[in-house]
């Protein structure tokens, strides 16, 4: 799931991969060729979260 919160919308590079069960919410930037795997959660509800190029966030993180 990729969702906005409080007017903050994630920016996902077109080459990034987010599996359906991962959650990306708020002020999050996913860099090129990055990936989020099963049940990973990235919340940018307070501050910006930047995930750099070719970064891999593993299951349940």
C-alpha cells in the first residue's frame, strides 16, 4: 500500500519495487532500483524518510 497522510504523499521512483503487502505512507522518498519486501513498513508521518538507490528493505522491517 502506498498512501498519503496529512497532505504528505510518498515519492516512488518508477524503477523501485514495492510488494503489495508493504506499507509506504507519508513523506517518504524511494530511490531508483530500491525495493520493499513483504510486510515492511516505512512511515513518513512525522519526518521525511529517504531510501537511497538500490537499497533493499527486507521482510517485516
